[in-house]
């Protein structure tokens, strides 16, 4: 007999509409969707969840995380951070290559997939990292089994800074895979560092971070990436935009399916602004930097008007001891994946965004941009990656309920108005009210390309 679960009386949010209905899950997939109060009496043998008063959404897809595995697992690991993902309603993630060793060859890439197959509670994919001299590895990447190529066009990470114009031309002109870019101009950053070090030495206040990782550094690099993509017809995805200036590089006059250049914003750039450095210090030190309240407002409007296509996290845990160092010694990044959906739902409670738009940007759009096979929607025949949310159940962020290995968050002490109660991965209930089923593992994402 098939393994069946019924979710009853949920307010289903999918593809721009809401309706009360019931979902039949059979094995890994959504078998049937029953609108209204259609009878399910013939399924009395199925496990049943009464979701009256809750919303049911597709699992969130996070297209940019740093789970630190392999080599940096004192900060986090695929095992720990994928559990935090489930607690946040994130059922699929795409992980970055700046690990130890850096994921710049097909062999190292497959080794990460082997780690995930054993340890990941959520579905997974991994980017191959570009360098100035690994074009052959890039060309060997299978677009059907790998989410994309990550190019650091700035923000030097070991030998992963791709700053050779010839190498960039070759990558953009010949890659068969989507190219995702981190855009900050390294020369501009180094000039800014030199300038402010002349004034402050090593005791630079963190509030100067957005002047070092400046808006000019972002725009110079982003505009160069867009120029290359337009020249070569490259499928380009701009990661973690942080300035109002970069929005002028984007186009909302065409449907998402017709865009060759897409863009992402991360939740911290929608929530914080430079005024928060005084209160939170290095805890909100990210690259690209958090900038002004006007940038924050422009980015939010970019989400609403479809200049920006995806909302994600750039989840990048460090230990609190590392973050407590002085500015130049403290690493950039922070843990976010357990709370990204709640952050966006908080904007809904403030009447700044609709539930439908949140689902579009966190679930549907990543599935479309990356051509993910049968995920990101509530549709019959799709994988049953599903999340139940109680919009009226508060949740305080505390050390005791964080699942991040680093056990800190810039949101600690904040009380969100919504709670994630259930997360299904491939048809199985993997998270329920604070508890993870350790026996359930995610699957490698596949791409229809």
C-alpha cells in the first residue's frame, strides 16, 4: 500500500491565489488537491493533519547558502544547517563553493554531493566555483545535475577571485550553466581600506563597512557582469544586491521565464540599514555591506515591482568568538536560514507585502530561474515539499530554539508573529513543532535544462 498523508482544511497559497483545500500526499509526491470541503472519506486509512487556520505553502528554495562543509565545520555543517533550514520552512538549498578545499573541480564537487546524501535533511545542490584558470572544469559541469557556476567578481576568497578580464570573457561566453555572481570591485575595496586605515589604523568602527564595501564597488562590478552577460547572451543571476543604483541594471518589462538576467536580494538587506551597526556591530557585517535606509526601501520596492526576482539568505555562519573580533579580523556573514521566512512574514504582518508575493519570490521564482524539476509549487505530480505556517502563533528567537551550530543570531530576542509548524520534504514530515526527524534525508536537486 502506498504511503499516504492528507493535509486537511489548509489555506493553500500558490501561484498568486489562496483557497481552502486538502492535499493528498502519496509517497514523495502531491497526488491530488481537493478544493473546498470535497470528501476524503475514502482515505480514512491515511495519516491526517488538520491544518484549520494555517497556511500551506510550497517549501522555500534558498539559492545562496554557505553551510561550511567540508573544512569549516566548526562554524556549521550540512547536517546542522539543513536542520535549521527545515525549522525555517526551507526545503531546498544551493550551497556555495568557498569551503576547504574550495569546490573548483568536478571531483571536489561530487565529494560535497556525497556528504549531503548522507547528512542533509533538506534537498540540495552545489555550485562549482570559478577561478581564473579552471575553464575546463566549468565546461564539464552538467547543467541537469548542478545548479550553476559561482563567480566571485570581487570579495577575494583565496584563489576564487576572478579578476582576469580574459578569464571572465571565456567563462561568460562558453559556460553552458547559469552563472551566479558576487559583485564587488576588489580594486575599489582595497583603495577604500587603504584610505580608512590611514585615518583609523586597525581600530576602524564597523559603521564604516558600507564605505569600504561601497555602493561604487557594487555598481562597478554588477554593471560589468551585466555588460558581459548582454555581450555573450549569458544566463546571469546577480546575487545579494545591496544598492538602489543596481536596480537600473534590471528589467521588469518581460516575464520571468524570458529573463536572461535575474537578481536576488537577501533578507538582511531588506530588514537592516546602516543605522543598525551601532547596535549590532559585526553581527550584521556582511559582504556586500548593509547600506542606507533609502537603499533598503528601494530594494524592497524592487521586490514588489519585479525588478528583483528572488529573496534568499546568503546564510553564512561564523562562531560568535570570530564575530567578536575587531573590524578587520571579524569575518563577514551570519546565520539566517532558520528565520528568513518568518522575517518576510513579518513584513506581511506590517502590510508591506502580500503572502502571494512572498511565495512567488521565495518558492516559485527560484524554481523557475534554476529550472528545478517539480519543486517550488503546490501542483499534482510535484514533489511534496510543503510547509505549514501559523500566522497567529508568536515565536521568540532564543539560543534554546536556534538550530544553527554557531548558536547566535542578529534576530535573537525578536518576537515574530508567525511560526513554522510542519515541514514536509519529499512527502515525509521532517519537522514538526521544533522536532526534526533525523531519519529523513533530502534529495539531490535535478534541473530541466
